[in-house]
């Protein structure tokens, strides 16, 4: 049954009175009646009370505020201030120090002494109130009794509150002492741009306790062998050498075989490693997400009455909400930071190194510019042959020299190849391409990482099988024949020490838009090459506009210095060779960290 | 994690953390059933003592909030039983219905508070000021009326209107978030 608008209006009036404390017995009975008759009003009532509660009561205390409140509660008891100092020392002084057991006894004795004194004071107040003569008034006797009883109850409530608070304070103080001097369970192995709530030094030994990472990244090495990479903002607790609690934030755990059974708890779930690498995202009341990168892990909801735990395998991801419900979610390979590099200042989330981004001056992870030219003839930034708003593009004759690129961190150099004069230099360390074919000895366009190729004063898209390339989502490097570009793998490895480059992958072809531009006499045919330290590792010959895109996959073993991409004219003429490499990338994987089991100071 | 000892003090830090994390939800739940601040405070303190004493029996397989709300529930019932001659409370069927809804509602308390922040920000500055006077300063409705030089009745009606505006806004935001999840 739905309430009428009159009923609703009356209901809201009653809630207003409730809020202002003016709801007497009869209106309260009316409220009770309406709540009983109209279930929809029950929801409204709950929402209203919680709103009222949120507005007027609770200011969640930060840890500092809690500490401050606790201090005030102790400080209001007269006595030595060193009582507090005995407990609440500077955390950096406490960590790693032994605690004299006699201090514990001193704390307990002092706390008990203060409790006893407070309760005695309250008893004194109560006795005094009882001894005071009652004033007679016009109030009737029953009401006087009610007032007296309320007064007594009020004092008892005060004493009870004080007792509860004192007990809790005592428990906190003892627990703080206990937690601060607990065993070392892990160490801070590394960090980048990290800001903590407490002072933290590199390689600091970490005791059991709570931590808050406000900014940056940190890698924590547990004593039993688990490595956890935490991304700020995050709050967590180190529970033991094999267990932690993530209150909020994201972490990636890599668990060595010796640490199998490593456990991460959130508000919603418990995750136990079964030999794996996994990522966890959590919030205090939001759902918890688990992504399994490698191996297996068990996931158990924590809510009472929730479903039983389940095992996840590589490539699976699940979400657990506050009620314990578990559902599948999309596995996201790049959802977690998996490595960070303090020297170079960037992070890796599992994505490949994008060579188009590198060509734009980036680190391969999206920091480069799009639509950037590299002049083949000089190795400098080009203008795309646009001078004073006019195009000056025309065929250039190759000087057959290798031009070192100094201003882009991972681009070694560029060149225009012609094998008619012998082997062609393809790196700054004089790697030679001995089988470079003869070409027309000219080139038309500089190396470009944007989404078009120009011809006839117009821009034409880079398209293969209907898919456009040259964007952030689908990057590309245009190498109109005859052109080549070399990438420096050693430089990348230096800046990303935890990553291993394992493969070069790409598509290559001639843009389909060339079809509309070609006349019947033109063919537009190009050859594509991938060289590693000057050695041919891939070739696709005689590719024209009608050819299928060629898939390139070149495995790399970890010692190669350079990868070179080249396009040459397949028919002795570079005309309409709108050739490009689509999504050129270096696949990488994390090098597993190896370290001894015990972490010592 | 089960505790083998009856003495909860070695786990005091853990209990405090859990309790403080959920304290506002526990109080919200109690308030939904007794609708009186002073009584809610009393019940919460008694419930806290019971939780503290019984923490040794709390298993990590349980959810702390659910466990705490059950204890709070019993304390509410005890309290109402003791005070029934003095304190008018809701009828048993209403209490039962409210109890189930309150348990569910307080679990999304943090989302409600986030939604509240957004919804307060959307209020007109004058309405925000009224809320601030009433709640942040703790002033009575009479004092607020005196401060803004309006009648008590006008302030009372304005606060009613603002509360309902916030209520509708919060409900919309919660529904939006549900649909997004």
C-alpha cells in the first residue's frame, strides 16, 4: 500500500520533529503506526536517520586526530607527562629498538593507578550529590523521584563511559607498545616519489604494523620471499612475514615458491597465493578486485554467509563486494604497476614498448609526441617539408650515410639505404647490413609517427584491412621507401632494469588509400625489412597496395643492441610506396626478483 | 584468525582498528532503531564493552561489522526491555522491519557519505550556511533562527526542505553508482 501525499507530508513533519528532538509520545506512536502500515516509509525513515546521523555526528578521526584525542584523555589526568612519552615516542625512534619489559609494567601500573583514581573521584561526586538536601518544589513526588533517578543514572552513565574509554585507552596503549616492538616482517626494498605518513628510510626494516603511502610507489620485500609493489594512495597493515591487510589502494604481489601461502586480506576478501603473481585493488567499503597474472590463488569472501572460496588461474579476474558476492570481471593486464624505475622516473604496467611513441621522443609508454618527423638526411627533427606554410616536398637523393639521432633517448639513428655501393651502416656502432638491395637512391618522406601520408598536397590515412593507424590507440611509423630507423635496445634496458625485451612485433604494408590515388600505370611496391644488429631477421618482398598486411614477429634473446626497421622500393621506384609499420612494439616481461630469504639490517 | 586466549588485550590494536573503522556504522544502525541520541550513545557504549570482552571469540572468518551489529542488536533489545515503561519505542513488527533495512543500509554508509559531500556541495550557499549553523556549530534551531534573523518556524521548514533535497540527491547518486558497478 502506497502512502498518499497527505500521509507523506505528515510523515515528513514527524521526521522533522524527530530530528529536532520535539517528538513526544503521541506523535511517536503515530510515526510507529505509519511505519507499520507503509513499508515504503520504512526505507525513507532509514535513509533520513542515516542522513541526520551523517550531518550531525560523525567526523572520522584521522590517525593523528585519534592520537591527539587519546593524548588529551591521558593528559587530563594529573601526573607525569613522561607516562605518555613512554608510549608515544617518535615512531622512528621506536622502530628497531628493544623494549625493556620493566617499561611495560610501569605503563600498566600507571594506567591502573589513574583508572582507580578517576573512579574514586566519580564515586566521591556521586556521594556528594546524594548527600545534598533535595529542594522541595511544586513538582509532585513522582516527578521528583524521576529527576533524582535521572541524575543518578547520569552520573553512572558518566562513570561507565569513563570506564569504557579508560579500558579502551589502556588497551590501545598496551597494544601500541606491543605493535611497535613486534618482529621485523619485511623491508622497504625500493620506492619512487614515495611519501609516507611516517619517516621512512631506504631499506628500512618494517615491523608488524600499519602504514599509509600517500604518494608514489613502494616495493616491500617480505622475509619469507613475497614481494609486494604498492601504488599510492594506499593504506595497509603488515601482519606477519606471510600476511598483510590492504585497507585501500592497489598492490601487485610476486610470490616466490618459498613464500607460497602468502596472504592478502581486504575488507571483502582473503587471497592466498598458491604460487603466483597477482594484483589486488581494495577500498574500505568498495568491492575488492583480484587479477591473476601468473599461477594460482584462492579467493575467499569475508562476509558472513558468503559463498565458499574459489581458485583463480592465470588470466582470470574476480570482484568481491561487501555482501560477499563474487563475480567475474575483465582481466586487465595493465591495471597494476608492475615495475617502477626511480632513475628514469617511469612505471611499467605490463604494456609493450611502443616504438612509434619512442620515435616521438617518448619512453615507449605514452610519453612521446604524435605527428613528429625525423629528417632522414640529418637525424634532426623535421618540419615535414612544410616551409612558410608551403610544402617543399620532393624526392631527395640519399647520401647513403647513417645519421645518428642525439636528441631522442631510444632512437639510435636514421638513414636512406641503397645497396648499390656495398653494405649499409645501420647503427652508431657500425653494424652493417651486408645484403641491402640496390634501390633508386632517393627518398620522398621523412620518418613520421602520425596518422597520414602526404601526396599531391593532401593527407591520406594509413589504413590496413580497414583499420586506421597512426594514433595513440593504433600507433604507426611511416617509412616511405627508401628509409630506415634504428632503435637502441641497450639504452632501453639501462633505463628499465627490471624488464627483459623478448620480441619485436608489428604489421607492415602499404596504405589502402593508395588505391584511390594510383593511376593505372602505377604499382606502388615496397619491400619491408627488420634487422637486428645489422642481420636480417624478417623480410616481406614485393608488397603492394593489394597485398595482405604482413605480421612480423622477431624473437629477441636479451643481448641484442639494435633493432632496425627498413622500407625499400620493391620495383626500383619509390613512387606511391606508402609503406608503414603498424603497431611496432617490443614485447617485454618482468625479470623475477631473486634475493635471499632473510632480510637483515 | 581465532584467538586461543580469553584475554583480548594482545589484540587490542586490531580490535580498536576494526571498531573505529565501523564505529559510525554501528551508531547509525542503533540510531535507526532507537531514534534518540542519548539512548543511542548509551547503547553503543554498552555494546562496545561487550564487543571488547567478547573479541577473543571473534573469528577472522566472520565479518566484523556483522558481528558487531548482532551484539548491538541484543544491547538495543535489552535496553528497550529495561526502559519500556519510560521510553516509548517502536512496535516489535516495526522494529524487526527497520532492523533488517538498517543492517543493509549501514553497509553502504561510506558511499552515502561520499554522496552526501557531493549533494551538500550542490546546495545553494544559503542552504549550506543553514546546515553549517545547525550542525557544525551545534546550535539549536532557536539560535540559528536568531543568527539569521528569521522565525523558528521558517528555519524549521527550511531545514526540512534541505534534508529532503539531500535525501533525494543521495538516493539518486546511490542508484547511479549501483548501475555503474
